[in-house]
C-alpha cells in the first residue's frame, strides 16, 4: 500500500517535495519491518506488533523533510528515520503499560496480549534495536539518540512523581511535555539535518522548533479531551475521568484560589466522575470555562513559538512545510 503523508503535512503545495517524502516513507516502512523482524520465537511477534498496526509516522517524515536541506538521497537519512520511529514505538510499549491502555492504533496493546513484563521487555528490545541502527550513523547521531532517550525516560519519571515541593505545577507539566514529546520530535528533525550533511547552523532552530511543536501537540490533546465528540473517536473526558493532569485542569486549580465558580467546578472534577451523565456535564462546563480558553491560547502560543524558531532557515518548501505542520498541530480535531 502506498504511504501517504500524515495529514499535518498534506497542505504542502510543492508536489515534487510531497513525492520525495512519500517515496522516502516507502523505504522507511520496508526498513522498519526489516529492523523489527526477529528470528527469536519469543520476540518476533511482540516486536512487530505496533509496526504492523501502522501509525502517522510523523517523526520519520520530519527526518525526511529536514534532510531536504542537504543531500536527502544518502542512505543514512532513511536509517535515521527508522531510528526515530523505533525509538518512538519503544516508548509506546512502556507508556501503555504505565497507563493501562487497552488499545493502541486500533489494536489491543502489547501488555493486553502478552502481559506487562513482556511488553516492557519488548520496549527495551526496540530501544536496543534503535541504538544498533544508530551505531552506523556517526558519533553525532549516536549522541543525539542517546541523550533523547535519557530525556524520554526523565520526562516519564517526572510525570510519574509529579511536581516537587515549591515547583509550579504548570511549569512542571510543560517540562514533562517538552521531554516526553518535544525531545524526540526535535531529535527527528536534527537527525535528518545531520544525516544529509546539511549546514549545522540549523540544528538549534530545529531543536527549538521540535520542542515547541511537541508541547503544542500535547496541549491540543488536552483540549480535544474536553471537546465535543468528533472524528477522533475519543470519548470526551477520558483523561478527566482517569484524573490525568491536563492544562485546563491545572489552570482551573490556579483560578479556584480566587474564583468561587472555578472552585465549584474543580470540586466536581475532583469528585466521582464514573457516572456518564455527570462526566458529560462536567466536561461541558470545563469546555466553556476560561481555563479551557487559556489552555488553547497557550497551545497556540507554543505553535507560534515553533514557527518563530525556524526563521533562520532558508526560504522555500522545507520551511513552508514545517510552518504548515506547526499550524496543523493546533488546528487538528484528533
């Protein structure tokens, strides 16, 4: 089946660029299958589980896109895209265990099929495989992948432990998002630049772009959780019911210190939300609150920050595609 660009990139007007990216995705997909195919009878099915389930492949596309600033035909570019995606897949195995998620990409999660221990070990195995592929890509990409791996782990740890005494909960939350999501998005673009031999003066702008886009992406997820039911298929209030921290609730907690209406809504959020009717009422109230509006404004601020970060990049299709991606992130409904 022909690989299509993630919808966040489909507004790109340069048809030649789209063709290059789609051709690159075909190669990445084949290499992903090859890299996650294990002869070990215990590992082979679990390691391929999420690759076979598909996915948006946003990170590989960012590798391929940034590589257009240099020699995008280098073999190292495809391998870098594979490193980015396998690293991402490994985090999903771990996240699903910690979140007790029942499904991922439309299929049962690995821990539901094989149990927690095997799912965690499969995530570890994929991290190892990503490192093996990266080992042939040069010292800079090896260091980038390893430092990103560390940030992914630290982000998960900080999310699990929560804010430290005296730490601002919103600042803590944003830092978690930058580490857990932004770091790998940024690394993907940087790997594409390094693998293609492009000018390294663009590494810092791509780092700032990726981190800001990652934060914006996750903040919009928070808004989608309290949006009206739509094409995402996600039940409104899923995170709210599970008491998952989101920016609208964090901002509401701050407002509740001086606003009695915010305090009343917060009390309902902190109460029992297992009843569907109660959950629906609370979601609607939060959706129409000033906290939700402030959270959406914050997401758009991070997207604008991402666009501003890449102002040093040369004018052309690559820059336009990155801008389109940043804008699409905050305009999505799923």
